[in-house]
């Protein structure tokens, strides 16, 4: 049975692993992963925060502090910015400490999630 310190260390290791994985993705793939996190909130939610999206990658990440937590938030925000540029998310301001930026899933974003076309929307145009 894990004690509290072992659980914390395991969660930090999971966080670092996930940050490394997300860091290795190109911007379109990162955005696709962030958009997939929006799906978990269901069709009826109004908005989603950076913190809420980060929780989709590492549950209970809000309980952790440090550089890896900050980097996860930055990566989620980077993906969200790509989604805003693609018209799948809209900026909804600042959610507050621990929440970060707040985003709305646009009608186009909801449609792309429902149709499974997020990757096509994010794909660079053929040259």
C-alpha cells in the first residue's frame, strides 16, 4: 500500500512523463490532444479552463506545484491558442488563480468533436 509520500512521488512522475509526451508533439497534434480533453466535459458545458483541461491529462494536477505543473499549463494554453486560430475554441478571459485562461468551445468546435474532424481542421493546408 502506498503511503502519502509515495503517492505524491508517483503523481509527480506521471506529470513529468505527460509533460514530456506533450512537449514532443507538433502544434497541430498538441491542439488535437487539448481538444480531445474538451470532449470529456460533455456537450452541455459552457466553458473550460486551462486547469480543467490540464486535469484531463493528469488527474488532480491542481494539487501539485512546481515547474512541471506550470509547463503543463503552458502546453495546454499553447494548444488552446492553436484551437482559437482554427476557430474551434474562443477566448473567454481569465478564470482566476488555479484555473488560468478560460475558453469556450465554438459551434465549429462542437461540430468537429461530434464529427471526428478535429484533426482535419487542424491539418496544414496542402502545398
